[in-house]
């Protein structure tokens, strides 16, 4: 069965799903080691589920609730999430490469480690979300709401931040070379001293000691 999926970066088309799971209540279910390929999940409740070492490949999730779920060393590869809820969800050491999020909610999302490269999060409301030590290369955060979010020690190489809101965002330890400082809005964002030199260079400043020669 083919699902209507969100548009991905560069227009890459996702694989069609082949089987469907609808409105099943999987609350508190243990998904350790389970594998799902090209499955469409519709309105499934995954609240407080625990997924360890599970694999979801080219799956689609529509209206699925991941609230308070805990995923550890689990892979969601090339998946699509449409109108899903991730309130207080935790991802530790997970792989979400190539996945797309469309119209999802992320209140109090926590991500530690893992690989979210090539993930699509355009326009996502990630206010207050926390990412630490996450590989996030070429992530699409165009127009994303990142106020008071945390991106500590993340690899953001070649990611898209056009028109992103970064006010009071904690970016310490992450690569700022990817930020388009002319379009991203980052009032009162928190950076470290090393990053300050990167920001100064981006705006054409030359750093020198007071009273010293340039």
C-alpha cells in the first residue's frame, strides 16, 4: 500500500509502504529487537513504549503517538513521520538517517548520541528540545523554531538553517560554520569562546587585544 508522504530534501522519493498497522494500542509494549520494513503505522499509540535495538526501515508513521517513549540503539532509517507526537520522548544512540518529519510536535524531546544525518525537519517546532553529541550532517532545519533548544557538541556540517529561529539556543561545542548568519535569527544564543571567533570572522571582524597592534 502506498502512503502519501512528505516532500523530502532534493525531491528524493521514499519507497512505498507494503503493509499497514492501524489504530493498534501498543502502549507499554516492549519492541526490543523487532524489525519492520515498509510498514505504514496509522494512529498507533506507542506511548511509553521501550524500543531497544529495533529497526524500522522505510516505514511511515501517520498520527502515531511516541509520547514518553524510550528508544535506545534503535534505527528509523528513511522513515516518514506525519502529524506524530514526540512529547517527552527520548532517543539514545539511535539512527534516523534520511527520515522526514512533517507537522509533528516535539515538546521536551531529548536526543543523546546517534546519527540524525540527512533528516528533514523543515519548519519543525523544536523549542526546548535537547540534542547532545548527535551527528546531524545535512539536516534540513529551514524555518525551524529552535528557541531555547540545546545543540551541544553536535556535528551540524552542511545543515540548512535558512530563516531558522535560534534565540537563546545553546549551541556550545557545535560547528557554527554551517549557519547562515545573515538569515538565521540567533538573539541571545549561547556559544563558547572558540565559536565566538567563528562568528566574528563571519561578520568580517578582526580580533585583537585592547591596545595591541593589528
